[in-house]
């Protein structure tokens, strides 16, 4: 089974959880705040594609619908 998670904590966490890649991060809350919405949109699109390809199903959380 493949479980893909999307973190809303930070861009680095979302990349790490989705891809298993640890990125070098420099603390910059303002830059993360500006970039995070676009990244979340892209990650949710990846999630939708995985579901459409019948590679899994979305899991509902307090932040995301199961779609």
C-alpha cells in the first residue's frame, strides 16, 4: 500500500512526506508563507491524479476532504 501524506506545517515537511526527500531549509517564515499555497495546490493535484489512476483513495482529515 502507498500512503501519500500532505503536511500543512511547512514546504519542507510536505516534500519530505510526499517524496521521501529531505531538503535543505533555511528558516524564513515569510517565504514559506508565500510559497506554501501553490505547493499545496500542486500536491493536492498529485493526490487527485493518484486517485483517478486507481492507485489509492483519498483519506479525509480535519484539513482535507477524502475526494
